[in-house]
C-alpha cells in the first residue's frame, strides 16, 4: 500500500483558517509523487512541538502531504511551542469552534496543493485525538484517526477551566471512517470509555475500526516521553498506514 | 492523558530567569504532561509577567508529584514559623 519511502520537503507555512485568521502551520509533503492525499495532523495539548512535526515528516515519507496547524497561532504568535501551550492553557485552552475552523482551513490548503488527490484525513493524539473526532463530525473528511483521545466520552472536569465540550452526541454526524488506537492499560480513555464510544458508533451505523494495544498505556506513540511503547507504536503505525491507504488513495469522491 | 486540570491565579511578586528579574502577575498550576521532566505527568507551575517583558513570557517549573507536595509543605512551614507581624498579607 505504501511500498517505499519518498523524498520529501518540509517548511513552515501560513494559511487561512476557515474563520479568516492567518494560521501558522508545518507542511511536509512528498516531492517525488504526482498525486498524493493529505492528512491534517493535530498536535496535543503540550503544543506545536518537534515530535508532532516529525510525525508530519513520517507521513510525507510515506506519500502523504501532512499539515500541522499551530493551534496556538492566535494566542501566542511566535512563542516557543511550550510557552505557547502554557499561554493557551492559562487562557482556558482553545474553543472547539476555533479548532474546527483551523482544521477546515488546513484541509482546504491540502486539497489545493499541486498534486493533491483531493482526499484528506485527520489524525490527532491525546487532546488531538478528541479534536480529530470532533473535526470528523463537524467537517466533510475522508478518514479520521483518534489516538487515545480522552473526553470523546465524558466531559473534562469543570475545575479544568478549559473550553472543551462533550462530543459523544456528535457520533451520528461522523462524516468518514474512523480508526481508533488505544492503549489497553490507559485510564483516559479507559477500555470502558472506548466501549462506550464504540457502542455509539455502532448504533449510528458508522464505519469504524478500533484497536486496543496490549502493554501500552496513554501516549504510546510519543517517542520523546516515558510513555513510549515501541511494540504498540510499531503496530499502531502499521494500522495507521493500512487505514489511510484504504481510504485516501485513489480518486477523490 | 492530557488531564486538562488547571488552576489559574493572580499572584504578586517577582521571578528571575537568566539575568533578568521581572514582576509576575499571574500563575498556572496544573497536573499534566511535562515538556522536559522525565515523567508521564508532573505538577507544572507557570509564572507569567503580564507585561511580557524580561522573562521571555514565563518562568516554568515541572515537579514530580512527591516533590510538589514537599515544596507545598515547605512553603507552609516557613510561613507558619515566620513572625506573624512580618506577614502583611
């Protein structure tokens, strides 16, 4: 499905969010392919960091254009990623509507690239997993991947002060197939949370594929953190590229 | 997980980063992923300079839960042992 590693180019870009704001992003794309799908890569709460940009380059090396929106472009333009995350957190995080606008603009940007095949997926980890699900419910996308997103089921505690809303009721409006990758030992989302999400998707007749990976807790993809689990991460990446290959390759709908 | 657990508060004081001091006016206290500490989760403290000058936006500390408890207890101890008339507020 993804038979070889591609040459790639990567750069910082500026693109318009659907709400008109100008957003910083990191764009990585294959430079030796005439046609490729796009993937919006949503960074986690700790910010627009190096590890997320490296994921974008991994997608590009596998033949996808990948755009990471800096979700804190408005709150802390030009700040170091960790400082921007701290500033955004101190302001209560970013509203869901703003996130959806930024992903919508990113998807439009990817569809407009020379060589784009017109199909766009979304992936996010941790808080980004929740936001990937949210985006796929609010936007017309072609594939979505939720990697251990907490609070897709349930609500962040009120004392968090953050602007995230419950999402499970949005399941009937999911616009595309969903791949869910979870750690079997994770507490947020727990196996019960995953089962509840799965039940909602089944009830809504949605196309989904869930995998709970043994020996892994939360954050098993994060190569720069102690939660990294090499076996689960390798399995997870295989699931990611199999899923995207099936849903994003070929002609646009 | 990203716990989202965050307390925000107004503070009065100063902090030093590198060679520079600045007044700080707000702080965040949260239990979530660290940026640098070798732990899955940590107690994170951010002190912000409202004028955004001198501190390069914030002074940040990430502590293990046990270290954070020890710090909180130590702060309470020194305040409890200080002469009350020296503690104006």
